[in-house]
């Protein structure tokens, strides 16, 4: 079997990761939300049949699923899911894959970086709920979001940019970390402060910390989100590929 069960408790108690040492599949089986599947690297063609079998087995159990895969697997899944499972693609997005090993310092901003703490959970959940609403992530409940936020804070993976008046301005998380890389996600600036470089300075400070640990940073972003793509490029991220974001529904 190409992928074997690795461990639980990645993001929540309902997450599972499978790996063959190079590729990682994350199945997030939230009670009230679609399942996400992440494949971090390209698979060899010989591995495709087994990989698709795993994905199709999961699709058979979930009527509403979101998947992020490379383009080759995405095309195969679209064809096979319709043919075998009577699923259709509700949403299709192209995601840019960015890598940064040498961060570029943006313009300095008043404020400071700190790790999120238990006292920050309520305000972070509030802003995550606003973000989810804007993205039409209608299946994510407040309880699911709070669970994910609490788990990330406990892992010391959530970073905040705080202004001199102690107001939260920008949030970002490290969703995955290994010996060589750290994947940034959940970058969110509070409305009213956007377009002023706060996300850039927060990302730079996080990347600088990762660089000191000998790690490059990666992230995925919607190719249609011009503001986000420009922000990432300005702090040293370079596009290294694309992924497909697919939302299947019965």
C-alpha cells in the first residue's frame, strides 16, 4: 500500500495523515464541515492508480468534500468522480504554490509580533468566522473553528501582529512544519487595516524566525487574489507551481 496511516491530532481530533515519506494526504473529517485532502508533492505516474483509489474510497463516504491536489490528479478525479460516484464539481480554483527561503524586509510598521495565547481565542474565532462567511465556507461551525484555533495556539503555531494600542491587526498560522519547511496559512488582516502592509510585516517576521531554524516557508494562494499574490511576492515568495482546488458535491 502506497500510503500508510501516520498519526492523528494534526489539526483536530478528527484529522488523519497518510504518507509514503514524500507525499502527504491530510483527511480532515470534521463533523460539520467538508473533508480536506492535501497532497504536498507530485506523485509518480505509477503511484496514480493507488492514490486515486484512496481518494475515491474517501469520496464514497462523504457527500461534500473539498480537495487540493496537483493538476494531473485533479483532472483524473473530475472524470472518475462523475463516472463512478455521480459527483459534480461545485467549485474549481487554481492555487499558486509559493516558496521563500530568503525573506525580503518590507516597510516597517508600528507594532510587534507575538504568539497567540488562550486569552486571544475569542477574538480570533470572531475574525475567522467573518473570514469563513466571506469565503462561503458554510459548513464550518463556530465550535469547529474554536477547536482548530485552540489547537493551533496550544501548538504555538498562531502569530499575531499587535499595534501600539494593543489592537489585533493581522493573523497568520503555521499549518505544517517539518525539518526543512513550514507552510503558512490563515493569513487574515482585519478590515480597515488592509492594504497598509501589515500582512507583509507579519509574514516577514514569521519567515525570519523560520529562517533562523534553517527552514524555508511555503504557502498556497488563490491565483485570482491579486492583493494576496502581490503581498507574498513583495516579501520574497516565488511561484514554484500550481495546485487545483476542487469542491465535490453529490
